[in-house]
């Protein structure tokens, strides 16, 4: 592979696919430089000042803090932000530590949960595990808010071992019962509806005082302080010490390494791959950023078994196309000089709602995972119903209020920059922009679309170009190569 091809593979797996600007910059700084820019993302200015509450304000009526509004804000961050790997990693943890607003029913609480995932996403796993376990949304979702000495709740204790750390079959019912005792005394306070006044006042005061609406709290009097025997060890475990015990367990290390590898590389990894990752985990003390670099530098990550062989999630597909169409800068321009107390513009809101809706219909509903196990991924993304919805996707901002939209204008500028001399050249440029490795037959089909929609003349007719791009995207969405990354 060329350097550009390697950078494209890197962005497909750790981001949402590369834009042409990202590929150009990557070639200038080299593969290692591109890898550091992508994965060491805290060194990069995010350039995303949009506050989630901008999606809460209403021009008329009371502010709406529902979690469904914040899905659009997160989608905007995915499309517009300069740290795609951060959002991609946050999405991974959202599927791993799955929490859904269908049970939480609290938008501000779900926002805090997202912030917890993002804040700890690339740090030490044990810190992430403890932070998300104490997050009020997780506690509410898995019934941990009222676990008392003499009456422990086993729901979270079971799921933290089965789904979050060890995997099924690696603990006993006795371990569950004893672990539940360790978490007694944990709870949270939720003050959103305790504050006086309408939602606008609640949200504004929260921002002004940098005050969350809910927070973990510890009730020592409700804790079972007697010894517990968990996973073969007897100690005076509380919640924190038990989670530390879990995070250091070799089976937990293998379990998380396998999930990371499956997400970023391919499923059913070889035993030697997992053991190699587990050894690196031990060396780093469970540092997640280190593990991302370890995966990206692993020889199997660059093998034929990996490159181009993973089924895109709805986020990979929808966000990737939107970014490649230039929707990020266009959405930020439409937002204008807004601030955290200004409602997001209707045009921005409508485009993002369409993006989130297409992702949901394709099987990935942000902040509403199907259950505590998260999304299955892989072939589950391409069932018959999901494929119908994927075929219908045409990106965003293809059309504006009058004629071609910003997505079409950006795409047309790229096509013209390639100086095509015929419709085959147009087809090749479209495939390059959207990172679809079409064979000669696929290129010929795309060229036929161009021929039928105005030929070369369409390059000087932006409004007609939008229609041609619409048809071209319809063809691309039906191509098997478009579904893979």
C-alpha cells in the first residue's frame, strides 16, 4: 500500500473515514505523524465550540432537555470536530458500557454519561471502569442507586462481570452475590426537578455554575463492611476495590483486548494476537491510548485479513459520507456566531436530525442501544431491513433552499480539481472522494449515470450536478465495496 492508502485505512478504522484534506495532510506528515495526530487526539484543537444545550432551546415554549436532542449534538460533533478518533472511541465505549435513555429518561443525565465516556476514553481502563460505574445514568440503568446492606441489588454486579470485564462463564453466582454486597452504599442524587423555575432557568443556572444535575454519592451507613470472597480472593471489598480487582484480572485484560481488536481490526482474533495485546496492556498498566497505538502498529492490522474487510457501522457509513461531502465546515458556517444560550439554527437541526434518523433506521440509535449488551455489529449491520435503509442514504446538505446544497458544491469542487476529461474521469473522482474501491464495472456504471444526467456539461451546472450526485450516491450505496472499510 502507498502512504495515502495506509492513512486511509487508519482513518477508516479509528475515525469515520478520511476526508481528502486529512489524506493530503497525512501524506505531508507521513504515516507515523498521521497516526499520532489521529490517536493522540488531545494534542489537537477540537475546533468544536457547540454546546449541547443549543439543541435544547426553543424559540417558543419551554426548553426541551430530552436526550433525543443531544443525539443531534453528538452527530454534529462527529461530523464537524477535528478529533474523529475521540468520537469513534467514545462510540465504542457507548456500545461496551451500554446505557439507554429508554430507561434512564433523563437528558442531562445522559449528557453526563457521554462526558464520562469521552473524558476517560483513552486513559487507564481502571479509571474508566470506576468512573462509568459511578455515573448516575449507569447506576439508574442497572438499578444500583438503591443497593443497601442486607438488601443488595445484583443487577449491576452481574453485568459488570459478564458484559464489562470478564465475559460469561468466568464468574460464579456466588461471585455475583458477593460483588453485590461490595456495591452497597452506592447511590446518586438527581436534582434537575428540584431546582425551581422552568427548564430554561435550570439549564442556564447549570451552565453558569458549572453544576451537574446529578452526582454519585456514598452512604457509609448503608454499606456492608464485612469480608467478601470474590473471584477467589477474600477481602473487605467495597465498590472501588472490587473494580480494581476486576480490572487487574488477566481474563478482563483478554476480554477488553479482544473487544478492542474486534472493533478496530477484525472478529475472532488469533490467540497469539490477544496474548500479545494483553502483554502490552500489562506493560502500560491498562492504558487505552497505548492499546490503540499497539493495534495500529500490529502487523495483522495491515494484513489482507483486515484491510477493507470490516462491515461499516451506520455511524461509519453516515458520518463518513457527511465528512467527505464537506458537511463539517458547512454546518459550522450555518451555525454562525452562536453561543451556548442561542438555539441552533433550524437548517443545522434539520440536517442533523436526518443524519441521526438514517443511522437509527440502519440499526444504530445513539443514546438508545438495544439492551445492556450494546450493538452486535458485524453482519448484524447488513440485515435486509438495515440494507434497505443504507441504500436510501444520500449524505446530507445535497440540496439547499434554492438549488445545490453545500455538500454538492464541495463535492463538485473536488471533482473539477481532478480535471476529468470524460465521464469515466468523473466516476473515478467520485469513487476516490468517497473512498470506494470500485472495479472497472462499477466505474462504468457510475460513468453511465453521469452520461445520462448531463455528461461533462454538468460540471458547469451546480444545480444539475446535485441531481447527478444524488443518482451517483444511489449507485454507490448499492455497491458492496461501499459497505466495507
